[in-house]
């Protein structure tokens, strides 16, 4: 996809994850921090980032966390629960 986007002169958006980091930093991570994934999910998302970057296509990479899903813990479900429990 990155190669095709580059050939077309298009830009790409890639949704990655905070799992590209190992979680040992005591402050917020920035885009300049060295990735160090500790599981296969983080490793494959980092590989995707690196593949896009290596092609040289114009791109944005968003490293998100805990955003949305129908099941399990996520930001949306937490906010809905808190809205019911608190004023």
C-alpha cells in the first residue's frame, strides 16, 4: 500500500499502538522515543511503521491506545461507566 500510495502521490495514515514501547518509561512517550515492543502485537505494528517509513511515502503514524472496542476495557466503555456512576 505504501508503494502504491507513493506512486500515486498520495499520503498514508497508519494506525499503530503504544505497544511499540515497553512501558518502562516514567513519563509520557513521544514520537522521538526509541520503540522497544515486548509482544508480537507491538512488534508487528512497529514493522508496519518501519515498512511505511522505508518506502518514503508521505505519511502520518498515530500511536493510539485503549481507544474503542465492543468488548473488554477501553476508553469509550470506561467513560460510559463513569458517566453512570458519577455526576
